[in-house]
C-alpha cells in the first residue's frame, strides 16, 4: 500500500524561506530511516507558489493558465513524501514520526492519504495502458 504524506505550505515557505539546518537535519534523518526500512519511494520539497502556475479547466475544454503566487496557504503544498508500507497502521506510525515541517513548537499539520493502486480499478483497456507504462519504467 502506498501513502503520500503531504506537507502543507506555511507563510514562511510561501515567502521563500529555506528550512534551517536543524529542520534539514531532522528531515534528512527521518528520510534516511524510511530508506533503511525499505519504505521510502520519493520525497521532495516544493518551491513557493510564486514560481508555479495553475491550469484552470473551463467549459468547452477551455484551459487558462494562472500564474502564482496563490494567496490561500491552506490550499497549497510545500512538499511530500511517498511511502510503501504493509498497512494503514504502519503508515500512521511513520506519519507520527514525521518532523514538524515548520520547526518544533510551531503549529502546523501534515496530511496523509492512500494512493490509488491499479488494482483498485476494474480491469479494462485504460487500466492496462497504465500497467504497460509501469512495466516500461522498470
């Protein structure tokens, strides 16, 4: 089972502030522990929304590009960690150990969600195309 740990943006991350040495060390140690346990698939931080954009889909297939920054930080992500574990409970244990992304003592939250697996979908031609893509990546 794969789970994604979503790190929500903060006013600091949106201002472009880089994590300090203590937080980088804690995140590094945590991700090393995930790797040693064989559950780490990926993990990255994201630059501030000022350096990104959104594509808005409208009626009739219209697409509009909207440049960042985006003002509502509750809706933004600052990074993620993707893990593969045996159960929801194991994912929860790893998530509880995730370092505070704003620094100890500051209020924030992370969000953890299961990732769809191809076996969650009914068999069909579209699902097989994704299976073929997965096989080509290996």
